[in-house]
C-alpha cells in the first residue's frame, strides 16, 4: 500500500518532535488505532478507506523504529488489518499485510491475519497457500490454525475446519486454543455431540482450560439445550474453570431458549462476582432483540453503560434492535456513543492471536 504525505495530519504523532520514547510508543500506537477505528465508521468508499489505512500504516511505521520494536510493530499492523477486516474492507487488510510481508515484516500473527482476510474476501485458495507458506517457513503455530478453523466455521465450511484441525493435531499443535476453536465450530454448526468429543480429546491431551468449557457451554446453548449448558457450567465451576466467557455463554443459552428470567439471574450473578464484560451484555441484548424484547434489551444496555461496558459490540447489538423498531436516529446515537468507548483489547507481546 502506498504511503501518503503526512503533511495534512495533526496531533502528537505527526509533528516534527523528537522521537517518541519507548514508554510512550504503545500508547501512541493505541491512539492511532482508536482514531482509525472512529474514522472507518463513516467511510463508504474504497478510496477513502484506503487513504485512512495508508496514513495509519505510515504513522505506525514511524513510531516503531528500532529492532526491539519489531514484535510490537507486527502486532500493531495485525490490529490495523483486523480493524479494516471488521469494517468490511478485507481487500485493504490483505493488501496491507501482503505489503508488510513483502517488506520482510512477517511472523505467525501476520500470516494468521492474512489468511483470515483472504478467506473473508472469498479467496480460499490464497488462504491455503498462506497456511502452506507458514508450514514451509517454520512459522506454523496453533494461532494460524486456530484462526483458519474459526474463519471456516464462520463461513459454515465445517469440512475445511475439520481438515485443518486434524492436520494441526498431526503437526503436534494440540493446544487449548485449537480444541476451543473446533468446539466452537461444531457448536455453531449445531453438533453438540461432536463438540463434546473434541472437549474430551482436549481432556486426554491435558489441555482443558476455561475457554474449552465456555465453548462447550455455548455449543449446548446454541443447540437449544440450556439445562445441559448449565450442567457444563456447574462442572466448570467445580473445577475452577469459569471465566467471563462462561457466564456470557450461559446467559446466551438461556436467552436463546427464551428463558430471560434465568438469563437475567445469571447476568446479575456474574456482576456480583465481578465476571461481567461487554460480551455478557451483548449476548443478552442480541438475544432480546431477536425475541423482540426491546424494552428488556434497553434496560440491560443502560446497565452496561453504568458499568462501563457500553463497547462497540454492545452498541451494535442495541442499535440493531432500535433499527428494527424504526428508531434510526436513536440507533445512530447509540453506535456513536459506543464507538467513543475505548476497545477492551490492549495489544502487547503476551496477547494471543489478533
């Protein structure tokens, strides 16, 4: 991607000051990403989106100047591609990462995000080649396999997800992330029994973690089996394997089954335990919207705002319901307020896949 002139930019990252110190580089990078996210909300043309992406990429590259900055630089570029992909500009995200790779800026995270972008734009062949490239270059990790499994699952391609899963097991990548991704694919495709088989395989490999339990709870919930989901939750709690995702999955299980009183009880239990996050509120709101229970969704949205969890995903769930009720101006206001709330992720070297 071409780099545009920085002359028309303002702000601390664009002025001709002394180089940004290491202590401030990450904050500056986060500010750039948040600014990019806000700008992309109102973009409707490819040319405008490309200009924003080019400028942000150039600013990110200016911030990360030394060899020690390379890991964080790559992670930040992946986050930028992630933002573009989720804003609907997968082609731009692919271009950005392919350009980075051609400049020698490549690692497993870059290849993982690149493969996801290629799948999102419908180029499964390119994604397969990226996976092969990772394997041949010794960069194949569970992060890449997990990302591709999840991407195929979102596309409804269970066969391709299974193929990557079994190949990853053959490559010795039997990790909690791999098992969690495959459980999630089976859960979304309506196969809780197969999800349970993968869960048990994870136990045999000594890879059962809270994420695996949460994925299985969600699998039963999506299958319309909230009682089975609650039994899984109780078993996870007994093993000390409950986290925010577990509560969100159980809330979604009850809400999807139309048992909103139980869903609200689980939500309140999570709040009391300090286990609430934006996923919890988004799950309840989205299920309420699907059931045409807009009033209940609004109440929980206000609770999320008071608790500081009115993130973009919460705002989008609420805005969807408002638009269905033809309250378009109010929906737009909700989306804008949510975008103003900083994203919950804070990238650093310890993060998992983007």
